[in-house]
């Protein structure tokens, strides 16, 4: 049920065609198969539609698979 809600929320956000998608811990409740598929799907959609994605994941490795650029914030400041 939680997986379905997460995927539906993402689909609703994408359907609005906003120029920016904000995603906080987007795969936290997904099963392993969808957790692995989600970054590639999001990256492909972002590139195809010119979508900017602001991603705040628990797993930096997933962010690296989506991002063209990454910023890390430590203590409220951008870290080197």
C-alpha cells in the first residue's frame, strides 16, 4: 500500500508538468526492485522533459545515479 502511494504521488507530480520536481526520500518505502528502477526512470524523464529535480535521498548512491550535479549540505551550508 505504501509503495503504491509513493508511486502515485510521483506520477501526480509529474503529470502536473511543473518545471521542478522536489523529492524527499522518494524511495524510502519502496521494495528493492522499485528502489533500483526509480533513479533511472526519474533521470530519463528529467532529461526527456527538461525537468529539474531537487532530490533529498537517504542513499547518496541513488542521487548519484540521477544527478547531473550534486550539492551536499552539512550544518545548513553547502559543503565542498
